[in-house]
């Protein structure tokens, strides 16, 4: 946190609201001499805050500064609602049985989780792959290196572009992806609706699977590309549209980013890192785009 300036009380409150309305988190602190100090929460926002201060000092009576009070109040209320929702989500994760509907697991999220578990049973957690060969992006390429690129997809088996997300190789692989799919999927589906959520999952699955295939071939599977995409989507939508019902907490962001980089080190074995990276990038782009549309609609 960095100190930006000192202002008399009426100006300090007005300018602090204007900063907050512009997305610059700040605090106002009364000094012993009666002046008010304004502190900017993030160091990287200091140059922008300095420019806004110059704008304010040039004409502090401009009506736009007074009007910012209502915008700031609405943003504070939205952030407060998001924090309360985060607390409810943490509590809900401790429940073994959850309800369907807007406050529990959505139908599409449930179907995806059930499908992952069923495929894991059929394949004995990925140790027996023949029963699920139709879910690999290409089985022919797995058994014949001279086969053409994506032969089954070329013959019309378009589901193979999406279905590798249902494959998991080990109990921890399945458990980790399922926990994040439940958490992020339930929230996004409740907020955005099952139709939009389905479209989002299909885009993320196709994008991350095709990217992974282009780098390492057909021998991969897992929901991780989709999960990182949902994380990126929620992160950007929450950042650029506070109060929109989709967001990630600071703790969730830290866990996901640390895990993202650990996977790249190779410390946890062979990982579909291209799927992780492409899913995350695509999800962030879609989240930003969705937030901008939401702001224009508002």
C-alpha cells in the first residue's frame, strides 16, 4: 500500500470515491494534523491514481467527482456480496450431499461429474483403455503412427474433439479435477445458466484438446484444460465485472496458479501442460469478453 496524497476532508472523501469508482482500491486515513491521507492499495495502480489526482486537482468541483459516490457505493456493495457468496461456497464444499438448482450443483455440472466417474470405472482409472477407445481424440493414431491426422474426426466422429476431457488416469487425477469442476462449474452454471455453461465447456474442451493434440499427439486425457479454463473465465469476469456472480477468491487464485506452475516443472509426472495453458488463456479471454458485454448491457 502506497500513500498518494493529503487532502482536506470533503475533497478526500470525494476523490477516494472517484478512485474506487474507477477500480482503484484505496483507504482514507485521518492524520494527527487533521488532514486526510489517501493510500492506494496496489503499487501497480499508483501511476494511474496519480494521473487521476492531477485530473481532480485541475477541477475538484467537476460534477463527475460528486457523481462517483453512487458508483463507488454500488461497487462496495457488489464486493461485499461477492465476499459473502465466497464464504457460502467454502461452507458448501464441506457438504457431502448437495442440492440441485441455483444454490447447489447444476444439472450440466452433475452430468459432467457423473460421466467422468463412469468413464473412470469403465477404464479402471485409465489402466484399461480399450473400453474407452472411442473417447480418445484418435485411437488409430495411438496404435498406428503412420495413420493420417485425426482420421476418426475426419470420418465424422466429431465428439472426439471434446471427449478426452472425460478420461482420467488415476484416482488423484479424477478427484482433483472433480473438486474444481464441482466448485467452479456449479457457480458459473448457477450464474450464467446451463446453456451458456454448456457452450463454455465445449469451447474450452475443444480448444485445450486440440492444442494438446497438436503438440503431443493423441495420448492424453483429463478435465484439467476445462478446469483451468473455467478458472480463467471466473477470474477475469469477476475482476472486470464485480458483483456479476462469477469470481474466484484470492486463495483459489493462489492455489490454481501455484499448481499450474508446479505442473510445468515435471515434479508430478507427465502432465498435459499445453491443455492447461491453452485452457487458461482461452478461459481468461472469454471471461474478459463476457465481462465487457455485461458492462455494456448494464
